[in-house]
C-alpha cells in the first residue's frame, strides 16, 4: 500500500493518517458510517477479532448520528466493541445497555502524593503491601463498608458527596475533581432490582478482578509543562492510579436491562443484526428506567473509587505519615463505561462510551475551574510493566469523536491466549526483576493481564494525539501494582 487512497482493511478505507472508514452504503442496514481511529499496524491487530463487525452493527441502531466510532484500543466486547462510541438522538434514538457495558462506570482516579520517588525510597514495597492489606481484591470479595436500606440508596442517588457528608470519606476537593462531581442526575433506586442491591451491598471500596488494578507510579516525563502545572504534576512525583468500577452491582443492572429490552424489541419495531445490542428508545419507559438505574450504578462506582482512595490514604498515613496522607490530592476521576446526555454540534444526544473516556477541551464548563484554562485531565493506563499517560482533552475530540478518546491500550490477545504463553509465577518474577512490586492473590489472574496481551500503549496514545483528540501531559511508570 503506497498511499492512503490504496489502504483498505476488511472494507475499511484509510481516509487520513489515522482514520479508517466504512461508508454507510457498505451494508443495507447501516444508518451511518463506521469509523476507526488507528494507524496501519493497529488496524491490522484490530482486524483479527470481531470488533469491526460489531462496529458495523452499532451503525444500524435507530437514531444514531454522525458515525459509529471506535478508538485505537478497540477489541471485541458484548454487542458494542470495547472502545466503541455512539451518539443517538432523542426522543426516538435508542439507549443500549451493551453500549455502556456490564461494568457501568468502570473508570480511573489519579492521586498525587506530595513527595518524589527518590523521597519515597525503599518504602515502596511497604506501601504497596499496606495498600493490598487494606483493599479487598478479587471476585466477590466484600469491603468493610456495608450499607443497606436508605443509606445505600443515598449513595446511589448522590455518589461520593454523601460518603463525605455521612462517613467522612474523601474531601470536597475530591468531589470537585471528579467527572460530573461524581453524580449523574436522574438516579432512581426504585429502578434497581433487589438482586443488584444485594450484590452491591458490601462492595464499596473493593477493587475486583480482571483488568482492575491499583498502581503506585512515578512521573517519568513531563510533556506539556503548562497542563502539568495546572494539574499539579511534577517530574519524579509519586502517583497512585485506581482502576475499578461498579462491581457486581453494575453487572446486575446491565443484566436486568438487557433482558428487559430484548423482550420489547418487537414492540418498538426494532430489528437488530445482533441481539446483544438490545435497546429501547430514549423516551420509552424501558429507556427511561435503564437511564435511572444506570445513573445509580455510575454513582455507586464513583463512590467505590472514593472509598478505595480513602483506603489508599489510610495506607499512606500508616507508612509515610498522616501529613503525607492529608496532602495527597486527587487530580481527577473519569468514567469509561457510561451513557450521558450531552450537547454536541448543536444537537442533544445520548453519547454511549464503552471502554472510552470523556475528553473535553479548554473552556468547557463541564470541567473543574482549575483546569478550564487547559482542558480536562484524561488517563490512558498501559498494562503492568508499561507506561501510563496523563493527557488533556483537545478541541478535535469535540469535532471528531463527541468529546471522547480511548480508555487504555486495549487487549490484542484473549485471557486464555495469555495464560498459554506465560504463567503467573513467571510474570511475577519478570515484573519484580524490573523493580515492580506485585501483590496479586491469583497467579491465573496475573497471567491473564500480561503486558504482551495488550496493544502498545505508546502507539495508541500517539494515534489519539495525531488525530487531535487529546495531547500528552505526562508519562507515568509503575513502581508497584495491586491486582485481584
């Protein structure tokens, strides 16, 4: 392939340096084009699973506008590909639980300590161990904060703000430096099943398993000094990145509403190429109930990460002293799996972000005032043993991707495939040989998250930057990791 015009992968034509598109005319049922942000190497990796087929299916949803979009970390998911973005227009455009995912508001929160890695010195292992001691990990493990009845409902409605007011968890600054201040409007606990409530009752402050992690890092490079200064990042500083979501609570909400919407497709005369895309009009009773329940799960997830951050500060106080803990600041917390009603390009839309992150530019009133001059902080974690990046949202995201970028490196190998290539013990030894402290109770789970199972995060981030969606601010490298 000698030039852009000749580059084609599975019917997707390269339309510029980092954009590939399948026109709506490619299939009779497509309503809008399917578009992928990727370079040539990444599109080749993406083409090895069903994610491009899933993206085409997303383009058939009633009310979809613009294009069915995929970020460079796209890989096969449930209904929607992970890394998929779709905006639908109310009132008749649909909302699809598969476009949000089972782990509603899986997301990341970045804390920054008032000391450098040099000042931390040989206390890394003790800090990682203390965090692992205080944070429950793994599937089904409950936390120390167990809420029921009205106290639980208040978290579903108000998110971390109520945890601060009633339990002294977090700070007002934490709440301010959280997407949507940690609270989606319209949450209604009455729209949540008793099964979901039971699954979530003891899961606030728990990490979970799979790709969830808690990582102690240092700032290796500052790439945008102005944005770094606004965010409060400096060379060598110690950070903690928390990646978790709504746990079993959000999973059950999604399960419940996939079934509900699948049962009413005929009522709304919706025909889908894949029943995993089960959906209902935004204005329908089913659509409204899902949005209310999804908001509960999103608020629960922000609450979960608030409790996790509280546990991290407790560990910091134990190992490094209460003064260090009290000066540990939250830079931002941003959601990955969510559907939000926003205004883009002069129209109101419901933006589904599945494994994708909001990235608003400078001037947006949706981001904290301290960051408004530079733009919203965004985090793209790598895999264990690789870099993670802090970025800042760009105007190009508003023009090209409904204010969205990718949420990570993205898998390029299945969990089973990863286990066939390495054992958890071998990976643990390799990471520790790099000086990375590892705490993970499951060798199987550790092997599934091996770095080679993911795309090259630096290549993924470069695509985001070349597309004008966001710009790099800082590179973080791991010192220690806690996984389920």
